[in-house]
C-alpha cells in the first residue's frame, strides 16, 4: 500500500477542514476521517497539524482540537503584548483567536512588555480577494486598552535633575523614562542601578510613574549588572520557606526497603564524567563487553522523582522554575542545594537512587535489547572531561580499559548518527576565569573534546531509547501521553537567507531537492577548522526552528531522530523529572483515567518548560555580555583579530576570533570614506575608495568604547 507523503497529508488536512469550517477535530478523529492508518502517516499528520497551526493556516483550540482558520468576527481582539527592543512589538492573541498582530511604535498606547491588551486590527488591503488566506500573524493593528498590567519590575539607572527623579529603563523596551515622585526613591542616588515598580501610566502623552523597590549598586559595576540580569528576567534567587522545609525533612540515608525494591547495581563499575567546576552530577555511565562481542551500556540518571513528588511544594517550585539557569558566574538551581548538590547528586563512593537505561549495543551502535529500571548505584569515581580525555589519548589512568571501550563505542554511535542524517553543530562557547574581586580576568574558549562527545553520544542514545520505549506503538489507540523534545524542519525563508550568506563566503548549500540535513552536514564539514566556522555555525543555528517540548511526537530534525525526549538531567530540567514519573506509571500499568488527565496537563507543562528554557537562555546570554563588557573595560585601545559577523546600514558587527567577544564598528567611526549599504550582498562599500567589507571578512580592530549600562562594545578598523 502506498504511504502518503508529508505534503500530501498537509493538503488533505487543509481540504477537509475547509469543507467542515464550523467544526474542530482531535488528531485521532482527523486520522480516522482522512483514512490514515499507518504509523508513519500518523506522525506526518501530527507534524503537519503543528506546522499548519503555527503558520496560522489552521486554528488550534483547547484540548488540541484543530479547525478551519477564519477571519475574526470582531476587530477587537485580546492578547499579550511582547515589546521589541527596536520599538513597537507584537500582540500574541488569546483563544479562540490565534496568531500575532504587529504593533508599530506609534500605536502601542501605554502598553508594557507582558501586559494583557485589547487590540484593533487595521483594515486589510482590498487587493487580497480571498480574506481567508490572510494569516493573523501578518495583520497589523493598534492597542486601544490595557486590560491587565504585567507586574514585572523594571530595571534601570536612577537619575535626577533640579525638579524631579526618574529611571532610564535598561534595554529601552518601554521607550520612556519612569517618573519617580519624592518620597518613593528609597534613598537611591544618581547613577545607581535600581529596580522600579510601575504604579500608573494612563496617557502616552505623560511619562509612567513608579517607585523604587530595590537598589542594586553603582550602574556599570559588575555585581550590580549581574543582579540586574536576574531581576530583569525575574529569576528567583531564593527558595520559599515551605520548599526549603520540605527539602530539609527528606532523610539523608536510603531506607533498606527502598533498595530491596530496586535493581541493585552497587557492585557495578560506573562513574560520572562532568566539567571541572560541576557540583551536581545527573548521570553516571557503565560499560561491559559481552561474550558475543556486544556491549552492555548503562546510563544511570539521578532519581529525582523519588524525592520530588507530584503536588508537593518542591514540585510546584520546580515547575515554576522549569530549569536551572547557568549565569556567567553563578547557578540559579531548579532544586534546593540539599537535593541538587546533595542526596540526588551521584557523588563518588556513596549509594544513590537512580533510573537506569541498560542497553545491549552492537559494536556498530545498534541497540539489540534494553532494560529501563529503577536502581541503586555506587559511583566508583568522579572524572572530569580533562581526565577522561587524557586517558583516551594516553591509554593510561583509572579504568582506562573501560574508557577505551567507551570511546570506541561512542565513535561508532557518532558515525551511525551522522550517516542517518544528524546535523552536528559546533557552536563555540567561552568560560570566564575570575580574580579575587569576582571580575573576569580571562576569557577561555571551551574545547569540545572526544570525552565530551563520549558523554553526549551515550546521553543521546538513552534519550532516544526512552522516547521510543514509550512512543512506539503499532496501534493508534495504544498511543501514550508523554513529553517529547521536538525540532521542526527549518522555515524556508530563513534557509534561503542562510544559502545566500554561505554563497558569499564561497560555500554552497543546495536545498533544490527539499530541506535535508545532509546538505547542512556537508556545509558544516566544509567549514570545519576554518576561521569563519563559528560565524557560519551561529547563522545556521539561527536559521533553524527552535527545539521545544511537546506532547506530540513530531520528531527531531537536527538530530535526525524519529523519537527523542529529555530523560538524562532531572536535577536541572523539569521535563526530565516528568519523564521519570511517566516511565514508572506506565511500568505500573497506568489507568485510563490518569491518561485522560495527562492529555490535559502535559500541554501546559510543555509550554511552561519551553518558555522557562527560553528565558534561561536569554538570561545566560545577557550575563555573558555583562562579563564580556567588564573584561573589555581593561582592553580599551588594544587591538584584536576579528571576523565580520553582521552588516547593517549603521555599522559592522565583528567577533574577536579567539575569545568570541562581539561588538560594533559604527559607520560614524569609518571616517575614511562614505559607505553605502548593500543589503543583498551583506556588504558596506566605500563610494570613493571602493573598499568593501562583507560578512565573513577577516579584519583587525581596536577597542574604542565600552558601555556597561547598554552592554555594548565599540571597535574601530585598523589597517
């Protein structure tokens, strides 16, 4: 029987929903109505529904019901306003409407980032005859009312003149200074970094009013700026008392009865491999060679679910936080220290409760059999990546024979994964070394060594194994509610930008036969080891869709996996904790009533986890920028070698090659000529000298200005 393609299923969905415009359907009902029976076709159906709803080609209502998209009955809509740093923003519409409405800066009323607002759509062009084809995300409108203020505090710099005091917000997302009346300054002095709370803003002709709730320190001082990052992203620096109390009441020792109910692996040789400065150890690994030549690979993960039970204060706090946040100089953990660095952490020479995935794997990386069980282990050693790398290179050291076999197997797994279409991005990162005052004294490029890859491949395999264990069901009615880590096919328009970009650097990227991971593989192989490798990788990553958590198994484009989840880091990621709970529930024959409940709760957990992950990533980037700026303060006037990472009409973005610090060469500082911006070719060209600066060009630069408050670094070109 001929299997329908992804595009054919998309067309069938659109035609069917157009014929039934007043109804909404669950995926399983749609599958029956469209005569979709094959497992691969059903996966295509789920993927198509997700892609079409994100593009607003169809609507997605409550409880994952999909329907025909029609223009709204009223031009008054409600949604959440998202401000954009450059001015204006978008309104993400609330159900039953879906999509985004663009708001230019003159039509924002008094809306602040995160406010619930009422928006009126502008009239659509009569040139578009078929209104049903107009996606709401392309609509534009005006905010006419603030329904509910977001109480998010505002971080900025306190200033005053002869007549009044005010706060200049960081990032300029408000676009207006906040007026602070006398008696509400909390004793703040000009130039201090403060946190303000908005009190009233009723007219766009007047400035908003507020009061100071916290003084962080002198603006531009590294500690004040790092605290400002935490406040800006509303990162919780303290745990509530009831959460700490609940953690303190957990026994330090493991009851003998609990050990009896588990797979006892305490005699097994297993160990952890982590960064040198790691404090929480999520995972341990073990490997035994079997008589038939196959390997028994064990991935043993901290059993956080044993300690953090559903419905407890610990659970609720973990759900809110969603993830640990790794700022440049500190970690804001998801769990209290007693759990994250104590009883859950797989510390050496101590018994620990774990969830083990034990896989029988062939020398070529094929899983022959597997077992997923609650267990107890006793880690024999805590390795750093550097120690394992030295053993790989010298074949000498503790457990060198096992590590040698682990390395060999990890290389086979990598080779197999790449052959099957996985894309291996080399996104370079840096770490900071600090002086006694906590200021960055050195920026060091992180090296992705073979020992890093060893751990990565084992974790990827375990995550894939667990996802397939739950997700692979031959009969549709047996599909079980679960959390997947999904990554959609890249948007075509972003891929075209990537194609144009790499062509200007002298590389090719062919998507004429459709979007394939193999084409991306070839590009990444071609740039390997080149000076422009990091820039190309960054642009390629930005062109990809974002990986998110989803109750629907849509597959993972980047990894080339049909089944993938996050199972291996429950100390620092809430979805992994939920995956552990679900594994146990399914092993204990989950009742149908519970499955029905999960169908309602898992979408919210996935949305919350994806959002907290996004916030954490933005906060981490902001903290890195703070430290980069602090480091570059000491290097004003110094020269560096760099590569052009972006070209705009106002200047050239460059990245210092060895420490990955990015800054701007402003057109106003390019005084040797009048430069013309060539948007099509990503270039600035001198009208008189014909000098041309393009994306990917290598340049020598000098640091001329550093602005800690705006987190900006300015460079000049050096001949």
